[in-house]
C-alpha cells in the first residue's frame, strides 16, 4: 500500500510530462499552420486571387506536375527497399509504395507522425524489429536533409546576384541581416551554447536528455553504416537523384501553369525555379500540417525576388500560384491516402484469411 502511494507522484509526473510532450508535438503544428495562413491572407484581395486562379491557371500543367510527384513517391519506396533488403527485411515494393503514400497522408493530420506510422506498419506486416526499420527510416529522412543542404549551397552560389540585388532593393532588410551576421553577440551566444552542451554531456552522461541524443545518434550512425556496406549503393544514389529530380521537375512544370511565373522561368531560367525550390524545401522543416502555410510563404518570398523585373507579379499573384500548387498537392495526398488505407485493410484481411486457412 505504502509502496503504491510512494510511486504515485512519480507516475503522475511521468504522465504530466507525457501530456506536455504530446501537446507540443501535436498541438503546436496546427497553431503554426493556422497562424501562418492567417498572416498569409491578411490584407490580400481575395477576389483578385480567385480571378487569377480561375482565368489564368492552366491546370493541365498542374496535372502533369502531380503525375511527376507520384513517381517521386515510387522512387522513394524503391530506395527504401534497398536499405530494408540490406537489413534482411524483405518487403514487396507495392507495400512500400503504400507506406510512403500513407506517410504523407498521416502527416497532413499529425505532422511527423507519418514516419512513425510507416515504420510501425512495415515492422508489423513483415514481423521485423521496430528499431531496425526505424533506423532505416531515419537514414532515409536524414539523406533528404543532406540533399537539401547541398541544394541550398548550390542555390546561393548560382543565384547570388539575384539575392544580393533583392537585398539591395530592400536596404532595411540588408542592413539588419548584415548587422546580425556580423554581431559578436550572436557568435558569442553560439559558442556559449555549444560549450554548455559539451559541459552538460560530460557532466551528466546518464541523464535522460543525453541518453535520448545518444540513442538518436546511434540510430543515425547505424542507418548510414548500412548504406555504406550494403549492396546497390550506386542504385541508392540514383534513386536519391530521381526523387529530388522529380521534386524539382514538379515545381518547374508548375511555373508554366501561370503566365507570369512562366515569364520568370523563361527570363531567369532554372536559377529562379531553383531558388523557389530550395526555399520551399526548407519550409518543410517548419512543424506544420503537410507544409501548409510555410510552403506558400516560401514560394511567395522566392517569387518576390523577381517581382521588380516582371510587371504584374504582385503578392496576390504569387499567393495564387502558391495556393494552387499546395492545394492540388494536398488533394492528391488525401486521395492517395484514402486509396492506401483501403488497400491496406484489404491486404490485412487477405493475410488473416491465409493464416486461418493454414491453421
């Protein structure tokens, strides 16, 4: 009795911590999404935006872009299969494709939960250890992070004249950015934070936070170690290039869906699309529902760099473009999600029937 009473405060603290963790994980993204969307539409002429979409959008290009996006999901499944095969988790390609479709559909509702869902689904269906499948998924997502980082560097090198020109046209922003990057306070804070992390790591090696970071780093290391020694590394790199090539091609085709964004693509070439592509890719790091909100802001900011050279490329026009692209992508993910969960239910029923017949 006393033991139960003594343990109760600890249990309550654990439940309280779990509650706040779940609130931050699942409550913050909708707030960010709603807040960014509110700011996005504040002061915008909604009738003008509706007119632009109805009269100027060539939805045939949007349809082609959506078809390309489906190929990107298939290539992602094919790349993931190489990693899983190296871990002895043999999975049919069709099942992996469904897991990728389901991931993006789940992320529309609960951001970041999609990756956990697909890990659990594959681990359960293939009767594989969750940690093993999770490690391969971590590697899959981390490789995307590395790719975005490399593309960001490429964009800054290629589009440096346009970026400098944009900042010079906005002297207040240029002055603030220069002052921030040259501030000794900023770099002093970075060094102090790094030093505190090292001290905490050395002083409290068995703390929960350090153990969590250590486990994460171990999982990441194991995931990349598998890539380093697995067969088919060249094919894995090829699929990585195809995935991101599809993402870029998808946005490039979308530029031709509207006359003025087509002018941007024609006058400034691949560079302009690359700038918008990198910004939109970086926006996906913001915790929101399926990127809704940050994605449109990123495209709008990217297009604003070329607005002075393209008459009529107003905020309403850029927002019309961003909302159309994001809206159609979201509808496609919802449709693929519905199809996915119907097929998964059928697959589970068939597997259960087969198991019953064996018994």
